[in-house]
């Protein structure tokens, strides 16, 4: 499944805060200048979607706040159910 992510850096904790249309808004506890922000985001998304970190890949937007992420390892329906549970 392909998911669009809007990263909000400099938060106290990693969390999914909302979904606006098809864009998932995710707070990450790393600064925008931190080169590890993609690793932190990938690790957090793997925990959130309950898949191994290797199943989460950033396809587009590695240097920006708007990212396109591909998540594999679960069925499309299972991932869609997780996304639909987000307010």
C-alpha cells in the first residue's frame, strides 16, 4: 500500500496525529535538519502498522516533509483498516 505522509518534526514523541484525506500526519521526535528523521519515521511506521522495518520504504520525498511511503507485509485490507481507524 502506498501512503502519503506529512512529517511534523521537533515533537516530544512519535505519533500519528490525524489523517486529512489520504495524507497521514505524523509527529516525529527529530529536528528537520536531523539526517536520521527518515530512519526514525520508518521505524515508527513499522511499529504502527505492525510490520518489520524492512517492509516500510520511502519512495519519494526523502529530503522533504511530504513523503510517499510504501508499506508491505500485510494485506491491503488490513492496512486500510488501520488507516480508517485514524480520526
